[in-house]
């Protein structure tokens, strides 16, 4: 299995890999704030002063680039790792974190003749704002550049969460899905296990609860078989902490699909947003859901009493929490 791509803080031991990558003029010539020639001392200084919006791009433990997603966006990928889609994936993760934090827009500059950067930025959804002349530190001169901006709506339209597992596709809910979802969530087996739905719920009321964005909470995605209809949903509710929720058509229970869909979604949420903590609730007798959460690293925090929609009395549930393990 190939190592997965992720973002972390830059670490002191990254100084030599950063210096090695930025010893390549064909990489550095397209950057504007990097000195030339670049050495280990410069890398150590950068790491010591890196802001919270500066991320090391890693394949497993190996640093393969850096990406910044603060008020401005920038990225470089090591010469031997270019052309493999790493920059695209790293950009999606970093920009998702920036927008998740509440930013309405992000700005970037690219050199006018940087065609590779142009393709990447256009793919993210950046739009041209104006032509500019900016200072290039490695070239030691002013150069022709373009200022571009990216809005949340443009990024979300191009890069909503869409996942493929061996048996499932997880993507934004479509209008055609609502009839099936209404049938599933109002069934006796499902409605008694979820907090906000009830057997007599009107389709319009259900639709309002399932309507959300494809990027930021409230987030609700459809889960569908590759060769069939929608069979459930998975999503996040806003708050501190975020809350994970999901349901699956009972007709497809007992096949490991619940674990497959929740694991894929949760892995993407952690990669995109790096949450400190996520919570979830499961009824005490919902053994399948409790197993799913334990397998994902959630821990039982306390027993709680919850009131289901349309019920007069409370029922026993377990509150679960997942906390990130920080490596820095």
C-alpha cells in the first residue's frame, strides 16, 4: 500500500529535505519569497518562523513539499515528486482548512509565464483579479505577475467531498435521492436509532434536515452503491466539537458497509480539516454503530439520556469523542 498524503507542521528535521528540494533552480525560479541560493540555514530559519498556515506536505513521513494557505496561497513540490498530482491534493487539503476556518476568500500571485501553476490554480477555482508587478527574491528583480482570488463558493463547486471505496460512492445529495432517503430514515429500524428523524416525518421536513453544503458543516453526503441507488448518508454537524452522524438502509446492514462509508468519510474529514476533536452519539443498544465508532478510535466518554424526535420519553445513549494525536 502506498503511503497517504497528509499535511503537518514543518519539523526541525525537515531542514535538509527542504534545502535539497530548493537547491533546484527550476523549482525556485517560480517562487517569489525564497532566497537564492538556498541552504540548510535558510531552511532552519524558515521552520523556526513558520506560521500556523504553513504546512509540510508529506507522503507518509517523507516531506515532499510545502503549502501555505492563509490570507495568501502558495505551494512548491520537490522536483522528483512533481507531475504526480501531489500538488493538487495538497492544495485541496490546505484550502479546505482555510475555508473551514471561516475565510471567505483567498488571494495568490503567480508569475505570468508559469503555465504549470496556471493549470493548478485554475483547477482550484482561482479567478484573475488584476495584472501586477512583484518582487522576486530569487531573481532579484521585479517580474510580471497575476493576482488571483478564490472564493468559498468557487472552491466548493469544484472540490466538494467525493469519495470512492471498493463498494461505495460518497458525494453530495442529489434531488433524486430524497425519495429513497425519506423511505430509509422514516423506517422503524432507522428512525428509532437517530435523534432528529421520526417515522411520521414529512418529506419536506426531512429534506430541510438533509440539506447542507458539500464542504463545510452542516455537511451531509449521500452514500450510494456503485451499481445502485442511495443507501444512506454520512455527515457533520457544526459546533465545538463537530458531531459525526450517519444512517444506513437496514436492507444493506450486516455487510460492513456502515464501517466502510463512515471510515472513508472520517478519514477525509481528518485530512481536510485536521479537527482537534469530533463527537458522536449512539444509542446504547445500537451495537453496530458503537462498533463503528470504536474501530475509528472514538472513546466512550459517558452514558447520556437523549430524547428522540416524536418520543415522549428519553432513552439511553453513549457519548463518544475522538481526539487528534498531534505529532508536533
